[in-house]
């Protein structure tokens, strides 16, 4: 088996060096190619080239410079389209593969007897900016996303309801990735969109009960900077998840209730007022939420012009909401207006890391 490893990168040569170092520790007989999709500004490109040259992997690397930059998930889609081998693995430039992870995934794939299985994945350790693993957060991550137990095969629908599939470090047939990688309303949550589309195709996934990757929590990550997570698009995609059993129906309801509060504000911020009203009036907003301080603030935003509150959307203080988004991605920070009252808007935000509670 030869695998195309896809590494999207954006102005982080120092982190890219660590990601490539983790790839250098893998079984190289499994690496068909490493494609680095570079969205970095011009001033970072020389550093990225030097990083690749120093990695010891240069003969395997294709360094693709995107000018103009594509954006995170379009970059990943372009890398998937450029891949030459039958299986792909995505590794974000600020994350690591654990030693032996590639071989573990490849062996599981080669030995697979269930033709319905289209994705192989494991556990993710959580590390800080300096690459130090946090055992407490790691254990919480495993527990919250249903990954404490033994390896198992389940439908991707079931894994998605648990948010168990990581945003990268999984192994997947290239044809499967190409068929499900793109969604017109994915925004910056393309990994969630991929999971939902794969789930709706009827695919299954195999969980391997080993730590296979390390996810870095830091201020420069997509989840903690810029516009934050597109919670309104996560909400829409969760609505699209096809469920059948009573347990699955209830699981989707829990997801929608968790996303709806923040999604309403995000719709408003992006100028989609009709969608915001529809979300606010849906059963996903329970009455106790509507009557809470957060609900009153949201209703006020719905009934007033954007200029009256838009200034507050960039404030990342007490009004930050935490949206659970899956293993290897601790709850994403989403800026919410606080209107100058410490903690007021944050009292009843979505702050539980587990989509199952």
C-alpha cells in the first residue's frame, strides 16, 4: 500500500517542521508522496522550502504554492484532487502523527474484511503550543467523544453523533474522499461536512483504540482565531444527517440544540437574518433558553439593526461560546457579544465539550 499524505500549511514553518518530523518517524515504505499545499504569504515560503529541505523527506515532497491562497478546506480539496495514490491521509501543519501510526492504519485497512468500512481512525492526544501532551485534557477528550473503549466498527452516522471522527490523521480511500470532500456550505468546518456526507452514504468506520495523532491547541489555530468556528453551518449540516432509530433521532436533536444558540448569532453576524429567525423559532431553541439572559440578548439582536450590536461581535471575553466539535478539536471558541456585562452573554452558551450530554 502507498499513501498520499496531504499537508495543508499556512504561515507556520516552525510547526510544519514538527509535522514533517512526525512523518519522518513513520514507515517510509508506506509513503507514496507528501503534498504540501502552501497557502502562506510570500514572506513565509522560503521558510517552508527550507523546512522541507531539512526534513529528510524532500524526495517524497511536492510543494504546491497556492497564489492566491485557497483557504483551509479548499486547499485540502485541491490536495485530494492532486493525490496520485489510492489512499490518503491528511495531516494539518500544526499536528503530529504518533510513531507507528501510519503502519497501524495501513495494517487495519489491509486486513479489513468489511467492505462497508471507508475510514480508519484512532485516538488523538491533546498537546499545547510547545508540543507537550496534556494527559488530563487527552483523557477528557477520549471520554467525551466515546473513544475510551475497545476498537469497533460502527456506521459513520453513529460516529458522527458522537463527534468521534477526527479532523485529520484518518486513512481513507482517495475515491471516497473525492466523492465527499466538498460541500457548498462547508465554510471552515469542512471536516464535519465530510463526516456528514460520508454518514449519509451509508459508510462505516473502524475505530482503532490507540493514540495515533496529537492535536495542538494554540492561539493561532483556526478554532481559536479569526471568525471562529462556523457554528451556523455545523447546525445546517447536523440537520442534513440522516437518522433512523429512536436513539439516533434523539442524538441528532441533542446536537441541534447545542448548535442552535450560537448558530443564531452567527447567522445574524453574516447577514442571514431570515435564517437566524428560523433557527431561533425552531424546536432546537428550548423555551428556557429563549427566556434566559442569552435568549433575551439574542432576541434583541434579531429585532434591531446590525449596527446596534455588530461592534460587540469581535469581543473575545466573557461572551465566548464553546462549541463541541470533535476529537482532537476541543470545543471551539466562538465570539459572542457581551454588551459590556461581564459574563452576561456567556451564562448559558454551549459550553459542554460532549455532544452526548
